[in-house]
């Protein structure tokens, strides 16, 4: 089925789908982690808590890297 579709179009489609999956999993991971910890992440960020910001940054980078590798290796 994919032999008749232009490879350039497929790569753009895979990139868009991968971007949407990455955003979804980052949102889901943040919501899940927010339920696990005993404090409100948005309130702590508003108070200027750098540790919470670094924790979120690490989580987003980890999820993004993992999904990027899975999607990138799936293009072979």
C-alpha cells in the first residue's frame, strides 16, 4: 500500500504523527506525575521553584528523546 505513496509525503506524515504523539505523551506524563507527587506543580512553578522546573524539563526531554528515537528508527 505504501509503495504507491510518495516517500516525501510519508516522511512528513510520520513527522506530524510523531509530533502529535510526543505532545500527547508529554501532556499525559505531566498529568500522571502531578497525581503522584504531593504538591501542585503549577503552583510551585508560579512560586518560582527551580527544582520543579528542572524536574519537568528532564521529564519532557526524556519523553521527547525516547519517542523521537522510536519514531526515527521506525522510518527504516
